[in-house]
């Protein structure tokens, strides 16, 4: 039994609230530039959650990469993220076109 899709669907509401929490923090601190490790300590989530959230926020345009510098935690080169100034607005879901059924396709292929 494949429960992977079911587990993902059940955690979707939790993921949305984590993104909303991150969005709120960046909106409240527009001048702060943070790395993923700094953001992990601020939001109090695991690194893998913070990386996913920051990538999602970067994709939607809420945050931008401010600069790249050495991390004070690991001495590695990391990206520092900053609020882009663009407020996030949820997009309406697109209307799906009616899909063709296999029976309709078979009737067209084999009259």
C-alpha cells in the first residue's frame, strides 16, 4: 500500500502555515538578511524545513538572494536572503478543462 501521497496531503496544511510564518517574519524584518542556518534558529525548525521554505519563498518572489558570503556557523559560502518588498498574494487556482475519457478516445480511433 502506497501511503506517500496520503502523508504528503496530510502535511500540506502544516507546510502552508510554516511558509506563512516565514513570510510574516520577513515582512516584519524587511532590512534583515539571513542565511538558512540563521533562519533555522529564528523560526526554530529543522534545516531541511528551512531550506524548502526559503526555496519556495524565492520561487514565489517574496524573498531574494541579497548576497553570498561565508557563514559564521560553518565557514562555508552561503546565500543570505532578504525580503523583496513584494507582498505575496495567493493566485486563484486555474480551471481545469474537461478531460477526455478512454472510451471517447477509443470511439474516435475505432469507429
